[in-house]
C-alpha cells in the first residue's frame, strides 16, 4: 500500500516538475518543487489518543464546596500579629511593692566613706600626672635623639622616621569555610534555644 502510494506521488511530482524544469533550464530553484528522491515514506503508527479520566461531577462539586468553606474560615480569622517579646516588660518587674530598701549608714561611716573617696581621687590624679610627665619626657628625649641622628647621618634619620610594622603585629583571619567540629563544646557553655516561631 505504502509502496503504491509513493510510486503514485513520484509520478505526479515528476509530471508537475517537468515543465518548470524545462522553463528554468533544467535546474530546480523553487522550494515548492522538491526532487523525487527526497520523498520518504514511513509505516503508519499504530497509536490512539490517551483516554481522559472520567471525573465524577458530584465529587468535583463536593471538593469545590470544601475549598469555599475553607476560604470563608480563613477570611473570618484575623491575622495574628507576632508579639515583640523584647519590648514587653515582664510582670514581675512591674510589681510596685518590690522595692529595694536603701542601706542606712551611721554618720561616722558616711563621713569615712566620703573621705576615702576623696583620698582615692587624689591618688588617681597624682598617678595621671606622673604618667603624663613620663610621656612628655620620653617625647622630648626622642626629639633630641632624632636631632642628633639628623646631624650624624641623613639616611639613618630617614630610616628612623619610617613606621615599624613589627612594633604592633596584627594578624587577621576571616571566617573558615570548613564545617563545625563535632562534639565541640563552646567556651560560653550550652544553652537551650526557646525562641518562639510564629506562622501566619
């Protein structure tokens, strides 16, 4: 059957392409008239379309009604706001009866503490003045040494003015790409995460 069909098509096309090939000088230039050798036939495929599943209209109606009811329930319920626990003061801190009574000191004790505080302030002031004097003397000695070095050698003076990178060594490492070490105990200790998770 397919062989007879292909022969019939070949004959029809050869009859149609003869005048055009004659008019065009033997060369086919039109895309509508292809050579006979390019025609290919294949066996018909024995297939049928997939059967659609039969949907029960009652069941489909019931499902739609359920979805409508669920949507109505969701519309009735107001959206739940997530509470900010960090900004809410606990009730035990709002209790006004919980007041710490001030420590009552005798007159001699309060005077002794005041004198001790004044003595401590004088001591810290003298310590600060001594530190400032030591810094000023060190800066003056450094300036004099640089002046003497400038007179002796210009190269050594310029080298002394350069900053020393080894004076304050600083090394910094970024975050590691390796996974955490198993069975590693954190230095701050363990804790239980009690953060509440809210869903809308």
